[in-house]
């Protein structure tokens, strides 16, 4: 048995009104997107979410056996986020670290990887999703570019777990319609083709295997667009929990941030589903919620969502602007 012993999220204080961004391009928009401050980056945001998850689990960083991170905007070309997060949390020495990236499916891949580690080693593992989506003024997605982090602590046992992981499944298609180079905004192809041959083929297959006949009451879906996220849950009759209206596109972090929000706002004894669709296919994780659900003992995702300060479109671009250093662009 592998359970979620703790859960937590983090959302930056600053938000940009998407309607103001869209107006600059002659379009319309609704909702807000989170904007990281100058002193916020992937590691600092990941640690904020991790601290909340560890606090709920009453697990110290030095007790962790593994730290696994998921991101589609990891700025490091040759070394990733997990080792930095582990070190800042005190998880040093013989601690497994792994960075999964390149697809929103990295979130469910990270959950599956950590689940296998916990089952094999009987040691707790931290899973963190963190992203700062690049904002390109020439991109159609500039208003949606968000930021945030979500985390869960997995253990083999807990006094009051939030949920048990009861099913994990994947469907790999090799279909890549949405892709992005380091430091650049994403490029997309034929949206209709992706709907038919990407998400429609991958998500239902992964979901069916993960649920194994169970009917979820609530669900989380992460995908490159809100439309695709909805399509990933097209055959599932469940209440969707999403922070996208207030956070924007949080990349691979969205699945874990929304999962933390789900566990803070749901009741015990329910089946829940996490689906992540991205380059190459989809992953799904089925959960059975338990007595440890709720917002107690740590700052909740709702608190971060409510505590917002509006910023400008210029800051939305500036705070993500790559810096030229000896001819190399670095975030």
C-alpha cells in the first residue's frame, strides 16, 4: 500500500488580468494568470509547496528517501530541480533524486515513479511539480502563461493519510503536437488533429485502466490547453477541480497543484482521478481519499489563491524575460 501522507501547493502573489493581456492583441480573455516575483524561481516555489506537504505529513526533509520533480519549463539544461530541492529540505546523502520533464504527463510519471520507490524501499518520497511558463508576446498563449507548484508526500503507511493510490496507468502514443524549446513559447499544430489522435486516444485508455471499474467523484486534468484538459476527462462523469482560472497554465505543476487543492476541499471515502496529457500520451492515477484530507496544519492552496495582487502586462513579460549572458539566454 502507498498513501499520500501530506499535500501542499504554492501560487505566486502577483496576478495579471488576462483580459488586459488579450486586449493588447485585439482579443478577449477571462480569469487571471500567476506571475512569479523577481526573487521566485522553480526551486523556491517547489520548496514552498514541499514545506506545506511535509508539514501536513509531519515528515522531516532528512527522513525522505527520494525527491522526484516534474516540470515542462525546467531552466536547467544539464542539471535539474530535484537535487536543489532535496538539498534545501535537508534530504541529503543516500537520497534518490529524479527530474521528469518535457511533457505535462511528467506529473503522473513522477507519481508512478515515487509510488514504485516507496513500495520497494519502504521510505517516504516527495513528489513536486513546478513550472513558470514562458510568456512570448507573439504567442497566442501569452495571456495563459502561469506559474505555481504542487507537492505530495508518499509513504507506505501513515496515521492519517489523505488518500491511497489505488491505480496507476499510462497510454503512450508517440504523438507530439505541442512542443517547446528551452526559453521559448510552445508551438502547436492542428488542434483538431490533436483532439482526435492525441488526447482522445491516450486519456480514456489510461483512465480506464487506472480506475479499474471505479467511479470517481472528483477529478483533476492537466493538458496544454483548457480545452484539451476537458477533453482528457470527456468520458468521466466527475466534478473537475481546477485552479486554472486564477493561476493560468501551470504546466506539469497543474496536476499536482490541483491535486493538493482537491485533497484540501474533498471528503474522505471518495474516489478521485488525476489525468495528465502531454507530448507522447497520457497518465492517470486513481485515489481513494481518507481521513487526512482537508486544509489543516499548513497554508492551503485556497489561501494562496485568495491572497493576490494585480500586476501589469509589462511585468508579466518582464519577470519571465531571459537574460543575455555571454551570448547565452538564461531564465
